[in-house]
C-alpha cells in the first residue's frame, strides 16, 4: 500500500464518508476522555478525515489541528468546522513537521499506517514530553477486519490483539489503557520522558 493509493481512495469516497460511518457520540466521548485533555491543550486529530471526531475534541479544548492525506476529506472538514477554532492541514503524517502537541488521537485510521516503527517515531516527535496518545476504533477488531476485506484490504493491515499492537509503542510510550471489546478497540499512553524528540 502506498500513501498515494490511500489518499486517492479516500478522495474518491469523501462525499460518502459521513453517510457510511455512524460513530456514536458516546464512543467518541469515551475516546476523547482517554486523552485526558485539559482546556488550552494543543491536540492533533491525526488522519481526521471529514472531522468525525473533531467536534468532540473541541468540547475539550479550542486548540485542535486536523491532519489528513486526502484533500477532499480535509475540504469537507474545513467546511464543517468553518465557524470554529479548529484548523485543518492536508499532508502525510510520515513527513509532518508539526510539534509540541499535548495529545494526539488516531481514530479509525491506525491500520492504514503500514510502517508502525516510523509511526511511533513520528508520534513521539510530534508530542510534548508527557504528551498523551490515543489509538482507537469505534468498532471491535473482528468487525473492522471484516469491513476491511476486499478493496480496502489492499490499503490497510489487519488489526491484531490490542496487546500486540500496543507492544510496538512500548519504547516511546507508557501504555496505561487497553480495550479489545466486541464493538470498541483502544490503547492509550503517555510519551515517556527519556524518549528524545527528533
Ligand atoms: C478510515 S478514515 C478515518 C477518518 C476519521 N479519523 C474518522 O474517524 O472518520 C482514515 C483516514 O486516514 C487518512 N490517512 C491514512 N494514512 C495517512 C497518513 N499517512 N497521513 C495522514 N492521513 C492519513 C486517510 O486519508 C483517511 O481520511
């Protein structure tokens, strides 16, 4: 899978995305709570798409930046949140230079990041010392993996048990929460002090 292929897939389906996905407010608030956001914190809604999570992040802090590869997804998010303080950037997180975020939330997008080692480095680089990371899905992994079969299957990797995925983050993050439920999947943690930002 290449980022170009992922970007063009999501550009193609951008107009339909909000109709295809029904994430309950309850789950989205549960995800935001895991980030432990304080008013005034700088938060990155990573792979924000059309901004499904953004409104819930804005309830916690006005300083929300959304980043996504697909310009059509970003255009819809910008339109949706035009009257808010949220700002949206179009780009590939693997080459993102933004820094000093207090929290990063990756919602419903983790399987699209093939190079997990690089993902961990980029996340650690973008976060403040002690910054919070949340990786979450509004579906359980079996359901999600079924949804990802077929065309989307070429654009993502299957989600494995939460302990296996969270273990990839242990050099840079102190993981303090894991959920691998029938209809919810998440892990979260804090960037560890000794991990040097590059
Ligand atoms: C399944 S959508 C989820 C969008 C949104 N987070 C949501 O919950 O509706 C996955 C998103 O990840 C984005 N994405 C995938 N790889 C990316 C990368 N390397 N950098 C930035 N965004 C990326 C895609 O463009 C797509 O919009």
